[in-house]
C-alpha cells in the first residue's frame, strides 16, 4: 500500500496532533517509530499506519519513502534538546538535525518525491550562540539547498496538554516550595501545539508556501519567570521563585548535566536563551497572516 504522507517523528508530542489533523483532512499516513508500544492511540486511527523502524538507520528513509505516493509528502519533526559540548555541535544534534534531513532529502530524490515539510526552530542559525541553534540552522541550510518543494516551519516553545515545558515547571512547583531560576528574564512567545499542527496541515494544500520559511509564535511574549508563575497558578501551588545570577545559572546547568536521568537544563540551553525566542522585529506573524489561524493563548491551555 502507498500512503499520502510519511510523518517522521509522528509518535512525539507534536506529531500525534499533526497525525490526528492529517487524518481528519483525509490523508493516509505512515508513521515510523522506535517505540511501537507507546503508539497505541495512533494505531487506533483508521488512516494511520504505525510501524517499528529506526529512522536513523541509513537505509530506512529510502525504504519508507518507497511506500509514499509520488504526489505525496514527507514531514520531518525530529528534534532533540540536549547534547554534549562540542564544536560546532555534538554527535546527537548532528545526527538528528543535520544528517537525518540530508538522508531524507536523498531518499526523496531517489523515489521522485518533491513535497517536504521541515520542523526547525525559532532562532535557528548556523552561527548561533548555542549548539542547538547552529545544528538547526545547518539543517535548514541543507533543506534550502535541495531541489525539493520544501517548507520550513520555525516554532517558538510549543505548549499543550502533554508538553514537556509548562508541565515540567508545573511538576517542579508541586515538589518544591522555592525554585532557583536561571535566566528569569529570558523571553519566549509560546505557541499552541494545535496551531503548529494546523500550519503543517494547511501547508500541504497551499502551494504558495513552497520555498518559504515561517516563524510560528503565540499571541503573547512572556519571561521565563512569568511562565513558571503561570505553571504554579495552573497547579494551584505556591512556589517562591528565586532569580539567580548568570554565574550561578552556569554552575547549576553544569551540575544538571552530570546528574543521572534526563537533563533539566544545560549550558547549551542557557546559551540559547541569551537571545529572545520571539518574533523578530518586522517579522511576519505567519499563523495569522499566512495560515489565517486564530492563535490560542497560554491562558486558554487545558
């Protein structure tokens, strides 16, 4: 069977929402995943086919692209947040943000596929301050250098019922009566996962989005401190926020990097936050102006 869409990264937080919207729009979708047991909800959707695959294996993108209709599309959502320090970035960022897009592009070209939607990030820049920004920027450069009909979408921090940003802070405010907070004045413009998903799905039927990059942001700019305060209100908890100096923040991030388990914040995250993660001056508000979406606010989060 040939599918309309290959959704890479479709078993993640954003991917599950996009998969549901794609089905509602009538598309058949193939989702590769390395965690088949965690995809039970997706497997219940009649037009969604989930199968086990390691997308980072060199031959897998080629095999999967062979199962997509010639007039179909590939959507790549893969992204990681942490890596070990290296220049210009570490192996994890390189594999996910640079090597994988290049491999997908080659696989699409071999099978005559043209339409490609790429998830990048607001602030992606090959010369950025952080490894994350640089790797995302190099991934964008590879996409733009291809002969595909590409569209790049660059969201700010994405929020939603199952996000790992607001919900992480909400959990911390339940656990601790006080929270030392690095980069408390760092600025973000959080965007709703449903709006990001809609931009991806709309792009498929909007030829004017080909060879365009779009910044996706919510309606309001918040500081990091304001986001944590929102998370505390959401959980109806009382948590004192203690801003810490840049030096203390660096030491705190360094300590987190050496602790077992998932990294809460890294030195690279701190580097990323040196610049506002907001719509650039004179930037186009793509969600409202291009995709005609009425943006959801953080306060309306369920």
